C-alpha cells in the first residue's frame, strides 16, 4: 500500500508567516499547499519562493480555476507548481485545459469536487481526460453545517478509478486516522497545524498518526500539553527559580489533583536542596515572614486555598499562584501569578475531562523548572539521590 501523503494548507495572507509555517512543518509533510486566499493575495512570487526554499516538497497551488484553464494554470506550473487545482464545477473544457498545462510542465492536475452535484460523473470524466488527483473537499461553510468528507470519499473509492484521492475539510488529530483508514491517498490538514501554538509539534504528531505510529488519544494528550506549554511565558522558570532562592522556606499547597501535582513538586524541591513542606501534613511547621507559599490552582478560587493565602499574606510570607488564569481571588493577593497557557486553551477538550489539561501541563512546567534549577546550580543527580527518602 502506498504511503499516505500529508498536505499542509497554507491560507495566511501574510507572506513571511506563510514561509515560517512552511519551515516549521516541512520535515513532517509531503505537499505544501498555497491556499486560495494566499495565492490570490501574494501572487506568483510566493510560488517561486516556496519552490526555491523547499525543492524536495511537492508544491500545490490551489487556484480553484473556473475558466480559461490552460491559460490560467500554465504560469504557475512554469513558476514551480507540481499540482494546480481546477474546480469540477468549471466543466470539462476547463478541466482539460489545466490538464494540458500540467502535461506541458510534467506536472499534475487536481480536480476539486467542492459543490459538484454529481461527483461520480465528474470524477470519471476528469480521470478519462487525464487528471491524476481527485479532491474530496468539504468547504468551511459546509463544515459549519455539520458536513464531513467521509461519504463522498467512500462513494469515489467504490468507483475503482486509477487515481489518487485527496481529502480536505476540517481534518484534526482526532479524525486523521479515520481518513487514512478510509482510503485517502492524500490528507489535507490546515488549522490543526497552522493554528497550533507549536505548528512543528502539531505536524510531527499528525505525521505519527498518519504513519500509524501513535494512538490518537496518546497524541491528543501530547499535543494539548505541548500547545499549553508553548503558550506559557518562557521566562517563568527563571523568575520562579529566583523566588525560590530568595525564600527562607518553601510551602506548597493545592487541592485535589493540583495537590498531587504539588506533592511531586515539593519532593523535587527537597531533592534540589530547598527546605520544603507540604501544607496539611502533621509535621509541617508554621509559616513565617520571609517564607514562600506556592499555591497550585487552575481557577484560583478554591475556598480553602484562599484561606491559606490570606493567612500567609497576613503573616508576611510571599505568595506565588500557579494557575490557568491571570486574574482570580488568590491571584489578586499573590505576589506573582504564573499562568500556564492561555485561557482560551482550557475549553472543553475531548478525551481530557475535568481539568486534566491544567494539572498535566502544570506538572510538566514544574518538572521543567526543576530541570532549569539543577542545571543552573550544577546539582548532580547523585546529590539529589542522597536526599531521597530511604525509609520506604
């Protein structure tokens, strides 16, 4: 079975942003698509630029040609396009024109079946005329109405045409394996990569899923945490390390799963040589002026933690809140708020219910902070092991 190709849809109007996105995703995709908005805005220069920078990638120009097929497509093939698209709704004469231009430059023509009423008849005629790729395309407006490309893909595959079928229309990590298993030769991914906090990581994850090297749920978790951390201030580890070093003693607190994350962090702080206590343990001493209280709370509104924060503030201790929000009751009292990710990233996430996104992201952030600490201070792992509990 031939390898399924990944096509990256680049729809930004910004020339430099388009190049940047292509640079980040190129190691993991096979086809760079200059989307219709992008080619209309930037013209033939972006074709030449992308081809010169990525000579080993197939370059698709999504012209969506509707008339004068050969005349319109030829300049783009000459500039370096490997594939140009023509609308199936344009009619056979226009389709044949683009195919003729493709043959002139030893390239390929793709027929886009978006809004074509009789897709089977159009596909048969296009393949007979010499088209190499048929595009099953569920447009943005159709996606908003709840349509998917799967029924169209299944119907075309049943025709048994000797042609590659490309599928586009809202493909995400959660659905990409379904598209591959359904028989698509080319999967087109846009916003799931270009809209991610880390397009490179998103493209890498899509590649793994397409190649069958990752569980969709496994990748879902990795992708989400990676996006959260990519949207977190890069200077937080240095700021947090400075506050740790300035503290007399360190107290850590959190409720529920955040409390479990706090225990992970408190143990690592102890291993790193800090005087650390977990709030609520019977051997935890009283907090004093000059100490540091670290609160882990996604909402910053947990009543018990608010009470701890007010008490510590009254005594004169410094307070850090690690949260999903910039503003909250605890955040208003705290000396510093470290926001993990951005608020819009904490909506409903399929497969990661009930706050898991924040806790796992906070754990990864705090482990990375410990990594920063031990490398900055040159703390050997043997030294950390010497502090680890030996009555267990």
